[in-house]
């Protein structure tokens, strides 16, 4: 299992945008992907 962390202390720096699009690309390429975003209430997406 590979873990990719997209981190920046500042808000509004495209962390979520990058994460979701990267996950979508990996998912479309056939890999199983679990996304954990850093929103106030944790949101889990499974592709
Ligand atoms: N490459 C980009 N070009 C223009 N706007 C962008 C880009 N990436 C993200 N944004 C916009 O910037 C804002 C913050 O992005 P977001 O991914 O929610 O940041 P974060 O998760 O770091 O708080 C959103 O409105 C998003 O649509
Ligand atoms: Mg975010």
C-alpha cells in the first residue's frame, strides 16, 4: 500500500482539489484509492 500525503498548513491552497483529482486519476487507472480529506468533519471517499 502506498500513502500519498498532500499537506499545507494554510487553507485554500488546493489540497482538496489536488487530492480529489489525483485520486480520480488513480482510480480510473484501475488502482484502489481511499481518500481522507482534512475538512472539519472528516469525509471519506472510496473510489
Ligand atoms: N489550480 C487552480 N486554479 C484555480 N483555482 C483553484 C485551483 N486549485 C484550487 N482552486 C480553488 O481554490 C479554492 C481552494 O481550493 P481547495 O482545494 O478547497 O483548498 P484547500 O483544500 O487547501 O483548503 C477552491 O475554490 C478551488 O476551486
Ligand atoms: Mg480542503
